[in-house]
C-alpha cells in the first residue's frame, strides 16, 4: 500500500500484506455428534501451511460460521492462531449487525490476527449508504479489512465503483471477489489500483490470476493443498503451460466451490484423500448420491494423477 491505513489501523506502509498468497478458507472438522474437533482443526491448519499455503481464513461460510455458537467461533480463531501464528490467520467477521461484526474484528485483533474478512450487511438488501456505514463501523476496530463480495449469497453487490469508494475512505485494503465476473478485475484496477484483488471463487482462478490478482481465498486446498498452490504460483508467475494443465486437471473439483453444496463437496474430497472432512451441521444435508459420485470420481482421478 502506498498510504497508511485510516481508522486507527496498526498497519504501516512497510509491513507485509497478510492477505496475499494462498489463504485457505478452512473447512471445520466436526465429530460424529457435530461438536467441533478443535484438535483436528489445529492439525489441519498446520498441515495446510506445511503444504505451502500462506495462511487460513477461519469462520467463513466454508467453516460453517453461521451455525457456530459465539463460544465455538471464538475458540476456532484462538485454535488457528495457536497452531500457526496470528500473522497467518484472517478470520471472517461477518454478522448481521455492524456492532457485532466490529466485536468479532476486535476479538480477532486481540487474538493476534493480522487482518479480517468482512461481508457487507446481509440481513437484508443493503443500499450503498448502509454498506459504507457498516465498513466504517468495523474499521474502527483498527485491524485491516478485506471485503468479501458475494452478491450470489448476500444479494448485496460490491461493484467496482463501491469498492473504490470503500478503499478511498480507508475502510478496506483488498477484496475477495466471488461474483464470477472476471471483467471486474480490469475495471477495479482502473478505479482503485492500490486495492488488492483476491481470487474468491476457485473456478475462475486462472482468469483472475492473469488479471493481476494478489491472492486467493481458496476452498479446494483443504483437500489438495500442494497441487492447488502449484497452480496458483504458476498462474501468477505467468507459467501458463503449467497452470493450464493443472487447471484443466483440477477444474472438475474447483467448480464445486461455486455450487450450493460446496461445503459438503470439499469435506467429501478431504475424506477421500485421507483427511477428516466429516459431517456438516444442519440445515446443510449430505450430498445426493449422484453428487457424491461425481465428486468422488473427480477426486479419485486427481489422486491417480498425483495431485494429492
């Protein structure tokens, strides 16, 4: 960044940017009784870093944050920080209320995290003034914010013009872009060239990497970290021969990150490769037999190709 962060942040122009690289939106291991297996989660965070990932994003939608108790949610953050260090942990702090989201940001800062990821208001279809007020409130926590644009699920679209305004006010420093519209990368670079674009959907990784993305908030590295990191590095380095081959091999799985059943699919792939994905909490339900067969076949093909 070429300017210090506003809103009382502790970041300076010379500190590293913790949202760059491959940050895994972590799936959360659950026991058979659907309680959180914190020991397995700690081991999972360590395993991801050992396999080349730069950090983790707990308490995102892949981590089923919506169905965690406040106590569980706080412990998930503490567990990740204890496992790999706060500089590698960027928790999701989404909440219906701005005050609640700010409290989660303050909790993350107190836990030693380097940044947080924040959805816009999503209890209703918020207008631009509400979005600006929401990010302004959470920015008061004094920890760098990565916006998360997911208009598919939230019905609030952080279009490039609005993101540029949020950045210009000093509220955000990067955006996880999940709209799937790769054209926005170029418009965003024109409107806010210092705002870091992060790949937010696994199945447009190559397109957004070519467009200048600085990081990837990723889903499928939960199951295939080494191959996923190799794909990302090749893509951002411009090694398109390597990147295209890996992308074609992995895309049958990567596209599940943009489907309604993404949590179940990624957890199933984790189980298949010998990790612990385990069950999901209601109201999510298991995959349909045909969905399970598709994910299983694609995962087993990736394993056979040496990608796991």
